[in-house]
C-alpha cells in the first residue's frame, strides 16, 4: 500500500475518533468543544441575576461559552442549552442556592432537563412560565423550598417524562396532569393532595407510559374503587405510603402484572390481603406494614409463587395462622418482617432454604411452637443472615445448634419467650454478633464461657432466666466493645478477683439478683461511661466506697436496693441529669441529702434515715416519684413539697412525721398516690383534697391522729381507687356521696392480684428504655382478708374502701352498694348502726368484707350468698339477728365470721334457730344443738375446770413446800418487772 494512501486512511480514522469523542461527551460541559448560542448565554446570565448564591456555585458562569459552565449541558451540534442541573449535594443535604427565578429561562427553547432539587427557594411559588418550556422532558423541583399551588399550566408539557414535586406545594386541581401524555415517572410525595379526592386514579389511568407513581404522605384519603388499577398496564412502582386510605386493597391490583415495587404501608387499609399478589411475576418488593387491620391466613398467603420477591414487610397487621413450609420457596427473599401480628405455630425448617435471607423479624406474635432442630437446605444456606428477631412470642423448646452456624448474624433476639434448656456453646462461634438478646425466657444451666470471645459483642442480655453457676473473668475476656450488659434476675455468682480490670466500658450494667459478693465490687471504679447501674439484691454489705459516689454523678439510673449497704449519703447528692435513684431496703442512715434539681425518682424507703425532711427538697422540680417510707424521719412535712408540680407518687408512710397536711399540697395536680400512713399527723382531713386531684388514685392516711368528720368533697376524686383512713379519730357519719367515687363504680377488667412480700425484680425492664415509669412499681400495704398484704404488681387493679378503727356513727349508707368495682370494704371497729341492705349483692367483685365490731342489726342479707369472689367475711361483734343464710358460697365461712352476735342462729354457730330442732318439734326459744351424749357434754366443762385448777395450784403447792424454789422464782419475776419499768421510763424520756 502506498504511503499516501496509508496516511489518508489514518487521517480519516483520527477524524472519526474525534467526532465520536465529541458526541460521547454531550453531558460533560467542561469537555464540550461546541460553543453555546449567544441568546441562550444571555438568558442564563439573566436567570443568574435573580438567584442568591452564597456558596458561589455559579462562579463558573462567565465567559462566552456557557456550555462549559457548572450545571449546563448543550446540544453538540447546535450549541443550544438542553440541561440545567443545579441540584443540591444529595438527598440528605441542601444547597443554599435560592432567590427568584427569572422568566428569561423560557428563552431556552431547547431545554429538556431542569433540576433545582434540594435548593433553598424559601417558600416562593413554582413559576407559571415553567408551563412554556414545551420541550422539557425532565423536571425535578423536589425539596427545593417551593410553596403555594402547583400551576395547572404545567399540563402543557406534553413531552415531560419525569416530574418530581416531592416535599413542596399544594395541588388543588389534578385535571392538568392528564396533559402529561408522555409521563413515565411522577413523584408528588409530601405534596398536599387532600383537595383532589379520588379523581387522581381516573386521571393517572389515562397516562399510557406511566411506570413509577410516588404519592406517599400526600394526605390522600377515601376508598379505592374496585377497578382502581385496571388500566395501569405499565406501572412498575406504586408508592402510596403514609396516607389515610380507609379501604380494602382493590382486587384489580393483582392484574397489574408489570408491578415490581408496591408500598401501601401506614394507611388505614382493612380486609384481606389479596392472595393474587403472590402470583405477580415481577414483584420484588411489597410493603403493607402498619395498616393494623389487614388480615391474611399465613398458610394461604404464602402458598403463592412469590417468584422474585426480595423485600416483604407485612408487620403491624392482623395476619394469623401458621407459617407454611412453602415459605422456603421464596428463594430470592432478603428481608422478611411479620412483626406485630398474630402468627401462630413454630418456625418451619424450610426457612433453611432461603439462602439470600439477610433480615427476619417475627417479633410480637403468638408463635407457640418450637425452633426447628434441623434446617432444610444446604449446610450453610443461611450464611447471609444478619438479623434474626423472634422476640415477644411464646416459643418453647431448646435453642438449636444451627444458631451457631449463622456466621454473618449481627443481631440475635429470642427474648421474651418460653425457651428452656441450656445456652448452646456454639453461639460462641458467632464472631460477627453485635446484639445478643436471650432475656425473659426459662433458660437454665450455666453461661458458656466462650461467649467471652465475641469481640464485636455490644449487647449481652440474658435477663430474667433461671441461669446459675459461676461467672468469671473468662466470660468477659474479649468483650472490649460491650456497652449493654444485663445478667439481672438470674442466680449467677460472680467469681472475680478484687484487682480485675474489665476490658469494656459499658453504659448499662444490670446485675440485679446476681450474687456479686459481700463487699462492694472494686472493678466498678474502672467503669467511666456508666449511665445505668443495677446491682440490687446482690448480697453486698458494708460501707459504700467514696469513689462510687464520684462515678455515680453521671448515671441516669442507679439501683442498689435490697442490699445491706451502710453509711451516709453525700450531700449534695450528685447524680446525672433526669436520673432515677433507688437506694431502698439498705442500712443507710443520717439525714436526707440535698438533691440536684433534675432528679426524677428518689426511693430511699426502708433504711435508717432520721431527722426532718429537708425543706429544700421542693427545689428538685423534676421529681415525679418520692418514696421515703419506713425510716425514722420526724418533724413536719415541708411546705416546699407543694412546689413539685410533676410529682405523681409520694410515699411518706411509716415514719414519725407530725403536724398537719400542708395546704401547699393542693398545688400537686399531677399526684396519683398520696401515702401518709403510720405517722403522727393531726388535724382534720382538708376539704381541699377533694378538689383539683383529678389523677389521684390512692389516698392512704391510715394510723395517724386525724379527727373530725370525713370530708364529703372526697367523692370528687374521680380517679380514686383506694381510700384508707383506718386507725384515726374520725367521727360523724359516712357521707352518702361516697357512693359516687367514679373509679370505684367501674369493674376492673382483670381481677387477678399478685401479693408481693419483698424483692420482686425488675421484670418490665428493657435494656435500652428503662425509664422511671416502667421501673418503679408502686406498692401499698392493704388490709384485706384479715391481714396486711403488700401489693405491688397488681396495685392498679385493687379497689378498696377502708374506714375501720375510727368512731364513725350513723347507719350503713346504701349508696355504697353503687361502688361496683369494690374488692375490699372495711369499716370495722366503728359505731355504725342499721341493717346491711340487700343491694350489697351488687358488689360482685368483693373479695374481703369486714363489718365487725359495730352496732349493725337486723338479719344478714340472703343476697350475700351471690358474692362468689368473697374470700373473707367478718360480721362478728354486732347485733345481727335471725338465721344465718348458710347456703352456696356462704358455707365457705366458719363460726368466727359470725361470733359475738347473740341473736344469730344456725350453722356454722352451735345455736339452733326456732323451729329447727332435729326431732321436728317446734321450740319457742334459742337452744343449743343437742349432741345426744349428755355425759360427754357435762364432762367436758368439768374436765376443763379441773385442769385449770390443777395448773394453778400444783406449782404453788410445790413452791410452798420447797422454799429455795420459791425464792428463786419470785426473785426472777421481780428482776423482769424492774427491767420492764426501766425500759418504759427511757422510752418516755426519748419521745420528742
């Protein structure tokens, strides 16, 4: 070949490559070789003059060739501007570019692409003249700060294929959208469409090329027509999340075979989930979560093909039934969320075939089966699984060994089930594990020490199981990332050296009910990041070291209750902001310390604190709960307590407080419990207690020295469930309006009561959300069934009216029988007269009824037989007469319930009623029951008398005969008497 020919060929190839290079860089303005049109340059400069550009993003907008300016693209052949792209950095950040938009932009006749998203136009309306950009194909004004109504003349943009108005403006008329005949992508999420009704469905169905529709959080409402989506033949993406659709899912949706992604979550949808959704051939993502009333039978729903499904979220609905084995056919599934439903049964072994699975959450259901012992599928098929959450169910059985093969798992949550058996040592192989939740089960055995090798572990929760054995330093060997540790409510014994330095810095350390040791754990001094600490009921005794009070200054939750810790608290008592402090049931002494203003809960009950309650306690304005009961506090109740406007619970019982109830208490409008029992308070019960306490549920004034009459205003306490004024000096009659206690007239839904004698553990804790409201369980000693019972867990169910041990007079007010929710009714030890009304049978919930030691008369009502819940009855020491209605439920009560009523007769007493002789002869008076053995009847009192006489006379005869025994006996009696007299004298001197 000749050299000239070769040279010509090479030149042609070079020219061709240059032309291709220019064409391939149409979208890269800095490499364009073409010059822009002069008219377009002038239009852009005019457009720039209206903009505000504090970040100098338009710095490059100078010179003659606008095709090289930032955000500008031109047509390579004509030089016309075809694209303006000034969008912000990304979807989570905004550009400060804003100002006004000049109409000069309409001079860009070839403009096809306009993107001003994520800018800052500060509420200006979308310009009407955008509707003149007739060649526009792409318009994105999302999150740009536009406001007002979207101009309808945008419907003139017949070439528009992509339109995004999300998070801006309002649409009052949707008809203009019908003009967008080329539209493929429409996003009006977070646009107010509340005025368009359901017309949008009809209009959008006319757009033949529409493939993506995003109308989430757009205030749409109403019901879908049955054939709503029949004409959406090209639709691939349908997002209607976060609206107010109150409808069933239209059946026509299952006919849109092109659907790939459907999101109709966070609506008010109800009815059955169409089974045909599982047969959509292209469906990859389906989200229907939090509609709450969508239903489906799992065994039917998951029998569908679900050929390409990858993401499936049906949480917060009403799914029911068992998971079928066919769920293992969803071979592309990566995300499955069925939480907050009513799914039953166990986990099918076919889940082991889902080799792409990354996330599974079936928490808060009714799963009551087992975890499969073996899995179907390949040996390590679930190797991609990162999160498995089956918490808050009723799963039973043992933890299977295959859990230890989930090598990618980061979160394993099986808490709040009924699982038993030991923790598999294979869990120690999960080297990627970050969160381990096994709490609130019935697991037993010891804790595998190889769990201490999980170097990424951040959450270690085995709370409230039946685990035992030693916990040593090996259990924490490599846990350098540990932040949340919860071993509480087990029977662990820590066997750790006194000089151990933990490898971790935890934020939450919860070891309540673990045996930590007799001395305070020295290793705690190295925990500098603690915000929550629970070492309650841990067997710790002795003095609390000073360094502990220093590290506690950053804590938000501190519980060292139910130990034997001694010493005085530092004053001021430094604790973290909004902290909850429980130091109850220890041996702390001294005075109550000064608190920070932000302390929320203070429980110092059952200690040895003495002295007055500090007057500045009212400065701790955040206090919601104060429990200072069972100490040795004396003096008057400080007026400053009335400043605590957030105070909900106040326990000052079992102290030596004196004086009257401070009038400042009338300002405690949030009060729910007022417990002042077992003190030396005096004066009248204030009338103002009956006003302003709309939330007061418990009022305990028992065992004080209150006098005067019961204030009728107490009946205004609409939330009051427990009123206890026993053991005071009250007089007058029981106000008839006491039958109007609103909360006492309501029957409780649950009637099961738990009686707690001591430490009860913190079973309602969540390791992340242990607030004072969930932690603190209000408690109260209630007199019922003839004894004092401390009720904690079920205190919210108790309804009690106790007026016993006073000097109340007058007749039994029949209005009290309107209190249908009463479980305890006691006004024993008063001077109440009259008869028990037959309407007492209205009190169907009564468990304890005590009218003893009054002046009640008349017959015992027959209607008492119908009180089937009644477990304790005491009508003794009154003036009842007639025959005891000893039938049905009344036969469960024995003679002491009726003793001391001389005019009562019939079983269970030994007195027969007139006309009830066994020989059938009528008797005119009261007679003893004939036992047909007069010898035994006469011999019994004689033998008792002889025995009593012998018991007294024989010792005296012996001592009279043996003088040394006599001197020793009476000498001992004399010494005992002298010591008792001396003790009584000292006690009187010590009284203030």
